[in-house]
C-alpha cells in the first residue's frame, strides 16, 4: 500500500486544527503545530511534510514570517504551503501568493473545497518529487546518474580544494562485459549491473557518493579519503564483486583511482586521472586496482 502523504496543519486555535484534521485525516497523515516556531521546527528537517496548511494570524510569529523562514531553508523551501486564514481581502491574498504560497483558502472553510485543493497540491508535489528523483538517478541501478555526478563532483572538488581536504575518485569498469551480454543476453547483463550497483550502495559511508558513469562504468567519490584508503576500499570491493556470482556468472571489475593534488584544476581532471589509472588496470590483466 502506498504511504499516505504528510500534511502539517498550523493554527493557534485548537478548534480550527480539529476541523481541518477531521476533513483530511482519512486521506493523509496529519501533523499539527500550534505556533510558528514549532511549525518551522517540524518543516525544516527530514522527513519534510508534503504540504503545509498555514494560518496567518498567530501570536509571536505570524504565517507570513513562517513562510519567509521556510523559503530561506534548503529542503523546506520546496514544501508547498496553502494559507488558511480569516484575512479575506484581495490585498491579503495577493500578499500570501506573492510570498510563495501555492494557494489561499479563506475561513470559514468548505470541507469539499479544502479536500479538492489539498489533493491537487499533494498530487503536484508527488509528481515534482518524482521528476526530481528521475533527473538525478539512473533508472536501471538506482545510483546517481552522470549529470548529477558532474554537478556534485564539482561541488566536492571546490570544497576540498579550498579547504585543502583529501578527496579521491574511484572509477570501476566491469571486465569483458560485452561477453556477458553476448553469452547470457542483455537482461542478464542488466541484472549484473544492478547487483554490482547494490554492492556500491551497501559499501558507502554516508559521505561517499556513487554514480553510474556510463554503460558498465561506475564512479565513487570519496570525501576525506587518501589514495591509499581508496585503494584499500577498492580492493575490498574488487573481492566482493569477484564473489558476487550474479546469475551464476563469474564477474570481475578493474579499478582506477585518483587523488586530488595541486595539478588538478577541476573535478573533470580528477576523473581523467582515474580513467587513465583504469586504463593501466585493464592493460595489466584486469581484475585489479591501479592508483
Ligand atoms: P573491458 O574489459 O575492456 O572493459 O571490456 P568490456 O567488454 O567490458 O567493454 P566494452 O566497452 O567493449 O563493452 C561494454 C558493453 O557494455 C557494451 C555494451 O553493450 C554494454 N552495455 C552498456 N550499457 C548497458 C546496459 O545498460 N545494459 C547491458 N546489459 N549492457 C550494457
Ligand atoms: Mg490564528
Ligand atoms: Mg567500459
Ligand atoms: Mg568493461
């Protein structure tokens, strides 16, 4: 069963919360905040709500201030907010919408209309999340895709370069993968790719970043890792791939490693260095790690 979307109701008056919750509780998982501060507390850390119904007039911090604050924080800035308020002039509504609310509902509410508007915004939010997910992930393996690797890699490169931190890149290429496809078929080839990708996901520290670089090539970006540490990790991974036996096929991979040094001027140059190490690994007989 699909998990219910989370709707956060923010209102300082308990009876208002109750009315909205009653209308929405069958379709959504409801969370409640009775003031602006706790609304922000509940909306600026994961898991973010899928939608916020936000009162305007509240003591201390009003709904406008809450929305401004949410728009300032990465993560909560993309949570849709609908104002639900007694402020019913055109100017009020204009102000709310200009601040970035996706809709504006005036009290007293009409349950069927609230339901319909909430449903529209939750659907849009789900579709947007899915589009964003697909824009950064590889569909077959669930790893990050090359586009996202390049963006994230440049970010990591700049940060490490500025702070003089260690940063290593591991490039992995499955050996003789064409033969796997030719012998066992493309679908079995796909299964091999998925299983190797699962190993990468399991192996990651939270600061590591794994992506599918191309057909049967993967990249792991290792924050704070020297080439010696990266080599050790690669050796462990190389053995795990050797023992994997997906679909009863013996699969091996070759590894190229590079570490950020003074000669690198971009993430791309780190990738090139890893690629050239990988080339040496292929020339030295495959199923090995070259730094
Ligand atoms: P080497 O050891 O030198 O790396 O040889 P290789 O056969 O692995 O390398 P090559 O570049 O010749 O072949 C890569 C193959 O990967 C060819 C291509 O059809 C296959 N491939 C690329 N993407 C996919 C995919 O998504 N699924 C499957 N099943 N195969 C793919
Ligand atoms: Mg109020
Ligand atoms: Mg290749
Ligand atoms: Mg290959």
